[in-house]
C-alpha cells in the first residue's frame, strides 16, 4: 500500500447501489475507460457465480464472462471490483484488484490497465477506494478524493450517444449423412464463418441519423468493409473511398438531443446501423445474371438456423463512425452470435432456440443493458422467470417488480409501432392527475401515495354513456390501467361489457347481465381482477363513513407496501383512493380521492379546480362529512403481484 493518490474517483451511480446486495461478495465496478476518466464508476453489477458456494470471493470467471459480455453495452467495461465483507481493507483491496484483473483478461484478453479496488464491511456504508497503477501493478494507492456526482445523466449523455445495429439472417448448413457425429463442429465452423463475414471487404454498413424531429433532415452515410478493415489495421491493395470514415457520431444526431436517456424509455434514440452484404462490388465479367450448378458429392441433410442479432453500443459524439463500427458494433455482433452459438450447440438434439435480444433501462440504472430471451418459453414459464430473477439480483433490482419483461424493453421503431402499440406510446387519456393537486391541509401528517402511473377513467369517457351507474366500472378501469402501466399485464383495459362478461364467465352473474346497467361493487371488482390478471385483493369493511379515519394507519401501510389504487364503495357511490395524509399523533387525516363521476372533457385544470381529484377531509372546515355516517363502505385493496 502507498499513500494518498492525486487522482480522484467519480461515482455516478447512487452509493446505495454499490451496496445493494448487503451481503458478503463481489460487485463489479463498471465504467467507460475509452471515453471517461478510468476512474468514473457508472454502475455496479453483482458477481453471481462462484466456484464454491461457501466462498463468495472465488468467481466462476467462465460463467461471469459469458453473462457480462451479453449484459453490458459495448463502450462500458469492468474497471474495478468492490469486496463487501470482513477482513482487513488492505487484503480485501489486493484481492479485489487481482480478481478484476483476471476478469478483464477473460473479457478482453491480456492487457494491463489502471484498476479500481474497493472494499467495505457489513457494519458500515463507508467505501474505501484504491487504485492499482499500470506502471506497478503491485502498488496500491489510497484514493482520498471521491466525488458522488449529483447530475450523473448529464455527465454520461451530454456528450454520449447510442448506436444500434440489428441483423436477421438464416444460415443453411448441409451435414453429410456419414458425418452426423460431427454436427456440432460443422455448425460451429459455419457460424464462425458467418461472423467473419461481418468484416468482409464487400460488406456495407448503412448508418442513419437518430433524429425524429420532422423539421430536421435525416443524415445518413455508407461505409464499406474495406474502410473498416483499414481502420482496424487490415490492408487491401484496392483503393477505396474513405471520405465518410472520419465523420463523427455527432454528425448523425439530432440537434435537439435530450441529455436524459431516462426520458426516452418509451422512445429510445439511437444511431441506426444496417448491415448489407453487397456482392455487386465484385468485378463480374458477365452483365447478364448467371446461374451456376454445384452438384452434391455425397448424401447430406439440410439444417437451417435463424438468427436475430440486436446490438446496442455507447460512444461519445466525437468518436468517428468508422471507429465506432470497427471497435464497438462489429465486436458486439460477434459476441452476441457466439453467445447464441454456445447455447445452440448444446441443444442441437432439442427444439431450436428462438433467441431475441432486448434492451432495458430499469429505474436506478444510468445506462441500458441487454438480455437475450429464448422465445420458446413464455414469460410466465419458470425458465424465463428464473433468468429474470438472476438479472434482477445481478443488477440490484427489487424481486417483486416486473422491470425486465418484454413490455419494458426500450423501443426504437417510433414510426411504425406508434399506431399499433398504445402500451408503449400511451393513450389520449389523462395520467397521474393527482400530481397537480395542492397540499391536503393536514398539519404534521405523513403522506402515503400510490406507487406508479394510472389513467383517469370517468363517466362518459370515450363516448360511452354510463352516467349514473358506471362509477365502480370506471374505478376498476383505473385500477386495471395501473397494472398495465406497471407492466404486470399487456391486456387492454376492458370495456364495461367485457367486465360484465368476465363476471358471467366465472358464474357470478347470469348471461342477461351482459349489456345491462347494473351496479357492481368491491366483491365483483375482486372477481374481475382475479379472473383477468390473477391478482388477489383484500377487502376492508367499514360499518359507517365516520369510521374511515380509523383505518388510515392500515391504508397508509397499504400504499407503502403495495402501492396500488384502492376502490371505495359505499351506498350508490364508488371512488378511487390514491393516497392518505395521516398525523398519527393528532389523528388528523385526509384522503386523496379520484372521482369517477366527472362528466366533462379531459381538461386537467377543470378536473383539479373542480375538485374531481383532490384531498378530502372526513369532515371539512364547514362540518360537512365527505363519507356518510349512515352508509357502510367496502374498500377493495388490490395486492401487488410478487413477480419479476
């Protein structure tokens, strides 16, 4: 160990994410040494695989390498390791650097780099950072200057951008009948040959700008494989046009680029790259089309494999597009293809896998990650569920939120999908109208609110006349929209008729109920949620409206733990409860009510100023009771599914 170093470590991710596991083990520290200082930590991911179960500090480098290569965008790398556990800081840090160096060797091959070693124990949140210097890998320098950045997205995305390349192709492979035992080797060699073609001198890469602003013209360029091979050090005798190779990535970006990627979860912005195998560049003596006949010399069977590659990379805007293609995009495609090959060969005797990569930006993470799902398995099948659980554990995500389901994937096709996928692009309905509501007026209270977004369903919405009888249906639609927007389901919010049909299907109502104007209550709502979503509900019975304030503690606990909207039914009225403000000492409380009885247009100011969404005291300043003393109330408390 040595004294204090003049260099500093900049931590962009929240400190708590570095310690998310709160258990003994290793966290890989992620940075982007090509573009940032080598000591800027963008995120951390947990080491999941150990050689022995009783030693969390002995990584299984093969498994870790395979998974991290697929998970991380090209442009981000493992730059250090954090050891959480007991022991002296000096020994832990030395172990962290040694492990990290081995990990980098597995990921990127031999090479020496300055690395970060860090350690903390289970009794404290203090993290001690050290630097292992390139000049002397045994020398460890203590880092005293650690900056926890308060605007990390600006640091990453102000001068950074995404590049995306997707490529679909079919690979026919002929297997001689007398060599069936060599199928795995033949398939492997064929896939390797396909990967090598990505650097073929005749391949063409079409680069198109990411801007979707109609006032801007989209910029594009074509780069040939010869140019990329020149960039990567391969030479060809034929002279090629290199005029586009020095174009920076910024050339293809919108002038109105949003710094925050998190604002683009629904409509991600990336430079698009298409791969074209342009055989027309070869000199051909014949002008007319030519068909050649190649007879098969021995009996063979044909196997056809389908591949769908989708690679996302991070680059700075001043990085040249040729360097980005050569150093980021093409290696990313090769890595993805090799990952698919490894699984494909292990399952040659079973049904062919249907691999599909997806890119996600879960809350709390500053950069996207990539997951490859096998579409042979539905999202509810255990193989998929276990894979998502592992990803949640690695990324420090909660294990009761569906953050990495296909519906959560970043979308890049903003033009063609907007009209057919309202889940990703939203609907004309108002969302989260309570955000504009002033304070409740409760002194010293603690506010507990729903967790997530919802849509406001009310009387006469979408031209359907349910005035006077449909308030419970509208409350149910609001609740169902919450589950949909939180990605627990991809089902459309059902109509009144579809709700009625669901109750008939389970035997709760007679067939004549469909199309009627009969009221429903909390019990019926619970049946529908169970039927359509498999969601369980608790029902709270209150004998009189004046007893509702006594339930505030329980309601507050619901919003803190479940976060779902609550339906309140009493007499002939139904409301949606979005939160409570409760002073535990004085007993003063208020209820955040979303009223489905509104019949006007979706004018947010009109709704808020008219009190159709607002805080309601059980008894207001004029002595008027919001909840009636002579009416009983049933409250429906939908539960949050404990799934990923």
